[in-house]
DNA sequence: TTGTAGGCGTTATCAA
DNA sequence: TTGATAACGCCTACAA
C-alpha cells in the first residue's frame, strides 16, 4: 500500500514550500518556469493527486454533480434516462466533475434529499430530469441559489433557468410528414393525457403537421397513460372508429401496443414510435430518436458555465431529434 | 439562503462543547441522557447535518462507493446493469452510503480510475460488475487492500474475495427442464463462445439438464458473440443441421434473433431467452429472470460488513434465477 | 517569486 | 461525563 502523498510530500521533494506547489496547481502562471517544472516532475513522480475533501473544505466546492436515478417503470422508457445518464457521466468526467446518484419517490422527498446532499456533501450542482408544469424542485433550488440544469423544458416559464431539451414536436412532425409524403392522409396519434408538457409537445407536432397538409385532425387522436396494453387498446379503438391508415405514437411502449392492434391489417398500417429505445431497434419499429448523448453534453456545458461564473449567451438548448425508419413504415 | 450550521452552532445552542456534540453523533452511549437530549433537540431545531468533507478528513472515510457505468452496447443487455445499478443506489442509500459513477473503456483505464478515485475522493469501496477469468482489476484492488465486492463470480478462485452472483446454470437448466417436461428432447442451445465465465456457466445448465434426461447434447449447440443478427444466423444454422424442436439462449438478444429464425416453423419451435430484459416482456419472450434487486442488496450487505470490520460467516452469495414463461413457449 | 500563518468542520487524544 | 487542543490536507492572505 503506497504512503499517502500530500502537497507537503511534493513540496519536500521539489524543495519548495507547500504554497508553491499549490500555486503550480491553481495558478501556474505566477510560478517561475524552472520551479514549476521541478514541482510538476515531483507531482508526476509521486503520483500526487489533490485531496478533494481538503480542497472542498477550503473552497466549498466538491466537483460533484448529482443526478437522480429512477425506478425502471416499464423498462422501455426507462432506457432513455439510462442512456442520458451514461452520457452525462462521461461528459462530466472530461470536465472534471464526478456524478453522484440519488433516488427519490416524489418531489417532496427529492427536495429533502437536495437539502441533505447539499449540507453533507456540498454538491456543486444538480441535473434534473422529467420536469413538469409548476415543478416544486426547480423553485426550491432556485430560491437557494443552487446551480442546476434541467433536461426538459420548464413548461411554465421558459426563461427561468438553464435547460436542455429535445424538440418533441419537431420529432412527431417529421414522423407525420414522412407518412404524408408516403401518401397517407388520415394519420392517427396515440398519446398521453393532456397536461404533461412532454406529451402535449409531441401531440402538437403531429397536429400542426396534419393541419399544414390540409388534413382535419379532429377525431384522429387518442389519449392514454403509457404502456403497451394501453397503446393496444386505444389504437384498436382508433382504428375502429376513425379508420386511420397510419399511426404516430408518443412513445415506443404505445407504439408496441399499436403494432399489436394493426397486426394483420391490409393494407398494412405503418406505426412510428418515439425515443428509439432498444426495443424499437430489436423489433424493427420506426421511431423518433433523441440525441441523448448530446443532450447530456450540453447539460454539462451549461453547468460548467454557471459554476465557472461565466454567463454564456444562451442557456436554453433545444436539440432536434431524428427519424429512424425501419420495417414498420 | 440559510446560514451554514456547523457542530459549533449546535454546541452553542445546546450549551455544550463541540466535542460533546460529536459524541452524541458518534458515540451516544457515553453522553449523559439529559445532555444528549438537549443536543439532539438542537440538532433537529437547526437542521444540522455533519459535513462529509470535514468528517472524511479526520476519519479517512467518505461513505461513498463507486460503480462503473457501461456504454450501452446493444441496449438490450445493458438494461441488466442499469437495473442492478438502481437497486444498488437504493440499498446503499438506506445503509448510509452514496453511489458515485465512473466510466472506463478497458481494464487498465479502469484501474487508473481506481487510483484517481481513491486518492482524490477516498472512496470507501468499489462494486465491480462483469468479472472474467484472471481479472486484473480485482488483483489490483486486493493488493492495495481496497474493499470491494463483485457482482459476478471470480471464475478462477472462488474464495478470493466477496462476491454475489446469480446461478446462470440453474437458470438454463430450469429452462431446459421446462422444455423437456413439455415433451421436447432435441433442445438446442445458442450461446457465447467458450471462455467467458458467464457464458460457459449458462451452457453448463443446458448441457447437464439434457444429459440428465438421457439426451445426447452433441451437435445441439452453437456459439456466437452476442447480438440479434448473430443469434438469428446461428439459430438458422442449428435448425437446418441439427433439427432441434426447441431453443434455449444465453441472452435475450440471441433469443430475439432465434425468434426470427424459427418464425413460421410448424410445429412452433419454443425459444427461451436469458435476463428477462424489457424487450422480452414487450414481445412475449420467455426468459430467465435474475433477481437483480436482491443481488444489489446483497452486494451492499457484503460491503458494509467489510467496511464495519465485522467478518460475516459467508461472503459468497449465489442467488437463484427464475423462469418467466410467456408466449414463446 | 516564494514562504508563513491561519482556518475550513470534524474527530481523537487526553486532561479536568 | 465533559471540555480543550491538535490535526487531517488544502487554499487564501499577507509578508518577505
């Protein structure tokens, strides 16, 4: 087991004071080159690394960011956040931050966790996902001046804090446009109940695309909580009542259900899902793909900008999704 | 923004010394009850929480455990580790530990990360996944006396360190037994190339089950790297050459491919996968399910035992998987 | 440009 | 049983 290497060990070896070593680390430009090189050589030779706990005590910064990990719901949509999490961890690492995980069952408990995390570990920032109308979490963090960024727009007040999001409406619009181009007119939409920002956004794209093409969308959409069985049920209902010739869905789960419903119909009824989850790839379901890696990277960008005190021109990033076509269209 | 509450704030309010507050926190039994209650009241009233960085400086312990997050490969098998990670975070929280994430591209880089994590953040322990024969990571950690537990057996030396694993052989044996009970004799196996501990383990269960039933397994299995296309290819090959009437697969990806291969065969060829990933649930694929939440919990148990210095009777845990039957059987 | 002194919040040691 | 003192490793002021 190697002995603990502190700033003092380095100082001794380089025959300078501890302060000079600290300067080499934090303000290299004020150290004479010859001295700096000697210190850097000592650092490398000893494998010295600054102790975060000690640094944090002085600076109050931990170089740690917190992200919530969700219970996997149906396991399909959960993969979206998992992919985001991976991208986040990776990008944060290259920016010199580590990622810390926490769980929470509801907003209030999550806020209690913020409090705990902040006072025990002095986290530098939070990355929130799944924001919705009137989110109490963002209000709490903002009130305390805690840096944070959300993956997902604040639907109420778009300017209130830094966020990164993917343009869901553009995604469903592209899906709808693709079907229109293929000659379809009566294109149905299977979505979530009105009221959720994300769900409404995705419905909007379909609606707007249809209207632009001169098709009346009335009666062509259905709403249901997420799930495969739910998707199948309402898709069947939609097919029976409104006879759409193609379907756009708000999620891959819904699309999977819709796929069951359209099975064996002639002519075939194309179905397009949302999120391009592994399931979609596995079964050949066309889907709208979110650039999750880039979204994560931009979140880190925004965060480091805030943490370094530099105020960038823009702190709202809206990314464009892409349509991945497979067998089902 | 609330003022920072330190042990001194609490001490002042409770009219005791800082040391007494510390004792109430870390050794309550040596404090007179009356004093202790007064201090606890002050702690509650002020919302005091011990600062981890300061505590860590003194004790050298961070109450942090590290887990690696993998790049999602095909996104199907990746979900296994994601579910494990969720369970781990949750259980660790209840045990008073937080989870820190890191990424690594190969074993050497991962070891470099250990070094970094250990000297910068003084992590208390590591949870490793995906161990294989002659894993350099466990050797490195063991040599330095760093506490760790692996999810996955050390295939070379079963006694060398604490581990938790799921009995893969029992899983494929159960799958095979189920098919045997349904009247099948020529049951094929689609697995990974020999040499990986996990893959060989899963093949063993199928092999043993067949032999026990008096069926000669020779020629009834194929090997391929993981993947849907790969699974389809070798399953097709197997069906053509060895005419199995049912298939057991080493993963859901392979099973998904096999499902393509057996499509439209009469009589139907049942397929059973492994891992019970969301995809399996979504498309009705029967699969062997690992108790990932429990595995994670046991990992935390083992870790806390090591960290608290108590040496439990057993530090090797082998959990039993369960067979989830769906349409494909 | 380099060195010295002090303190961040906590706990271990030892004395009262 | 409680309290005073020192120390963990680092960084910021200030002095040399």
